[in-house]
């Protein structure tokens, strides 16, 4: 009976732990999206100083994703990101626009690869697999960890419920407001969420709130589409 109790405790803890890691992977992926937007902007400029400026911003976003990827446990994404950081660093040090753009083209490939890997991270070997399989039979420690993760899950569920009102309101804006005005409104919210997610000391609740708000807003922007194609 005691063995069964420890087994079920371990299974529950493993499930909740997986939930936490998945959220951290989403945070990291959000930062990758911001980095990609900065690299895209750098590739469009013909000024080396501007290209370096955007490269620095992309590099900063990747730097802030290190800890998130450690928790996420996706080795492939981490390896791709670390290589990307080296390439972006070289882009900031290049003395010619041609050299900078060459490094940036390599960087955008690595960024896209990291995003792709993170979106399918559950199929990859996790850095935490062995740790997870080594079950801690200390019931008190397991129970404490389980309570903390459950509390976080409850917080996230509350935030998801509160954001449902925002989703409905935003859809009304998309359907009833002028296309360009709706785009400007949603873009401001999206950019603010990205800025908040890049802050180093943001609380867990605020981080999740901004992540989900960004996702809802992105769906609205996709629904709006290109205003130039609309009459």
C-alpha cells in the first residue's frame, strides 16, 4: 500500500511538473518571436548602425530566455539558441553592412529553427527525463512541491478565465472598428505584452497574463489581416 501511495504521488507530481515546464517553453518561444521581429527589422535596413542596434535587441531577448529554456528542458532548442547568440554577437561586431547582414541571415534561420523545435518540444528528449524518472520517495517533499505547482496552475486558470472577457471585447473591436484603427489598437497591446515579458523581475502571474494576452491579441491581428487588401 505504501509503495502504491508513493507511486501515485510521483505520477501526480510528474504531471504537474510537466505543466510548469510547458509554460516556460511558451515564455521562451514568446521571446524567440520578439527576437525574430528584431532580426527581420535589421535585415530590412541598409544602415550598419541600425542593423547592429536591432541585432543587440534580439541578442538581449535570447539572453533572457536562457533560464526559461533550462526549466523547459528542451536540449535542441537550447543548443540552437546558444549557437544563435554566437552568430548575433558576430553580427554586432562586423565592420561591414554586408558582413552584418550575412550573420543576420544565419541568425533568422536559427531563430526559426528554435521556434519550430519549441513548438514540438514534447516529442524531444528532455534534460529532466532522468531526473523525473528518479522518483523521490520522500512524501513530505513531494507533497510540498505538488502544492506549489497546483497553486500556480490554479492562478493560471483564474487568469485564463479573466482574459475571456478581453478576448470577447477584442473580437468586437475587430468586427466593428475601422481596420487600421483596430490594427493600431491591437498592435499597441501586443507590443506592450512583449515588452513586459522581456522584463527580468516580472512576477509569475504577470508573466503568464502577458503571454496569454499576447496570444489572444495575435489571433485578433491574424483575423484583421492586411488592411490594404480590404476595401
